[in-house]
C-alpha cells in the first residue's frame, strides 16, 4: 500500500533493548562492566521493507524510542524529515537539561532521534533502491571509509567477581582472547595493537587515556609511534589533565601525535573551550573533541574561540544528516571531520560507514569500538574492517539485514541484567573500593 505521493506507509514499530559482552575497558569514568546495552529500532512499511536504527542503551532512550509509535504509524516514509524533526523538537529541552550531568557519554534523547532517522533512511533507501550514503549530503564521496584502532587499557577482570567473559570461545585469532585480558601497561597495550593490526589492518591508532598518570600514557603513545611509524596516532584522556599538565605532556610530542583529543577542560573559571584554545596555541597541536563541540551551539563557540580542529561528529548524537552537515562546514572552513564512538553493535557500524562515506573533504579515520564487540552480531552479514577500512556496498538502505535469532539472544541477555544504564564507576569500585569519579583525575590516580 502507498500514500497519495506514492511512498510506502509505516506499519509497525518495534523497539528491542539488547545487551552484549564487553571487556573491562578503562577510562576516566572508571571501567566498563561485563555488559553493554543498546536500543534497537525496527520499522516495517507497507512495501514489506524493514528499516533499522541503533542507539545507546538506557531508559531515557528506550522511552523516547517507544514514544515514536504514537506519531509514525500510518505515515508515509516520504514524511521522513518531518517525523524526525518532530521527535527532535520534543527532546530538545530535556537534552539541554541533561547535558551538564550527562558527561561525555551523551546518552541523551537525541540518540533516539538519530535511530529514527537511520531507520527511515534505511526504508527510503530500500524503496528507492539506493544505499543510504546516496541520500545524505552530497552523496557518496568514497567507496571505503577509514577507521582507527581504538585501544584501551584493560582492567584485570579476575580481580573482580563480575561475570566478564574470558574470551576463550570467541574466535581463533589472538585478538579475541587478548582483548579480554588485563592490559594496564605499555607492553600489553602494544600486544593488543599488534593483534588488532594483524586482524584488521589498521593504519591509525587512538589510545584512550585518563587512566594512568599522563606521563605514563605518553610513554605508551611513544611506543605505539615507534611500532607504527606511518600511523596517525592520538590520545584521548577525556579532559583529565589540567592545561599545564596537557601542555607539559604534549609540547614535545609534535612528531608523535597527529592530533590530541580532549586533553584538558574547563578550569579556574575558564570554560573548556577557552582552555582548549590556549592548549592549541601553546602546543601547535591539532585538537579533536567529542566533549566541547557536541551540538551546533557549542560548535559555534568552539569555532569562534579557535578551540578545535577536528569535531568528532558522531551520527548518534549529531543525527546522520547533521554529522554530514558538520563535514560540509569543516570542508569549507578548513577543519577536519571525524566521528566519536561508544560500544555498539553492527547496525551502528553500518550507520558510521554510510555517514563516513558521505562526509565531504578528507576526514580523519573514524572511531569505532567494534573490535571489542566483533563476533557478536545482530545482522546477518555485518560490515567488515579490512586493511583498516570498511567498504560500502551498493545494497539499498543501510545494506544490513536483521538476524532475528541473534536479536532475540541479545534481548534475552538484556533481560537478565539487573542494571541497564552504563555505570563505569560500579565496575571500577571492584578494583578500587569506594572509588569515585573525578573529572580532573585519571581513573587510577587516587
Ligand atoms: O568507551 O570508555 C569509553 C569511551 O571513553 C567513550 O565513552 C567515549 O565517549 O569513546 C569516547 C571518547 O572518545 O571520548
Ligand atoms: Mg573522546
């Protein structure tokens, strides 16, 4: 059945909260727990097509996604932009209010907006017979999207009684076992890097910092640069360092670091954007962020202050079309586009890939946590990372098809969890009793 304009009608909306297994990944917020959660959106239309979206887990996003049904059922998919804007408008105020407390993970209502947009773009692409990348911005810019190797220090799961997976049955390559074992020093992070490089062929590397003393993290960064001399290397302590510390750690690293991500944040009454601008001037290093330019209003201030070079416009909180708009702006204004990520399944991997392929200019390699989840899938044939790149096929829509059995498995795992919101302090307290988050101190510096 079609509407008067000819496009199929939305017939069914399903929201499925799911969970997957994770490693004890360390960051300034603490340590990842044994499970991560996501919310999956499935929309079916009268043409028999299925549209998919994926958003971070947690109740705020789950409730927002559940509210979609009330206004999208019976609507033609051609009204895509109106439907997405409707959800966006409802969420705007509460997102702003949540923002201060939401810290850097951005599990906000806007994530539900992005999932809705992804699912509708998927349906529209299937209806028109074109991949989603062709419906974004200026259309397809490249056939393959470069992604980076996102490395973490990994806590020792055996020091906790939490049900972390041991990695024993996750795959034959050494990466699948190594990623679940402790890696709290430079040699073990290098081992992870070697294994990931061997399996996925990465060219570029990012180390999640904000865990050990900054100087120690810089030693890991230097060793990575030595091991992979042609790589673009970055470090991201999520604003853990003071301006002085950040300048001290980074000033003599211009041959080692291609750019630095959120090295410092607001201090002594100066805003994070002002402080980052000072860091940039003091070191001459390009700065990336997923913390201080996360929406249009922040981006304006960041650009006026010349505080950033690389906005990491994750489509999950910029929306897919918004992230591509950011790339157009970057291209016109001499900035570099990139994308942030959090733990995710393969529908998000497809979303990143299409947005990355539509981003104009010369993006920096995209972040993805996928390597920590690889092997757990919700779709029949997930996109793959080969030679550090993800190829975009010409399949209509997002180019992935839900695997009902895997979806059910991930939903059943979710149903077994006693808590479904991300809480890195909880796992961390199993390593350091009484541990509390401090935005100005690396997690292990207590
Ligand atoms: O997964 O621990 C993590 C990261 O720290 C993540 O939550 C951040 O949002 O990857 C992100 C980043 O680049 O800041
Ligand atoms: Mg970051």
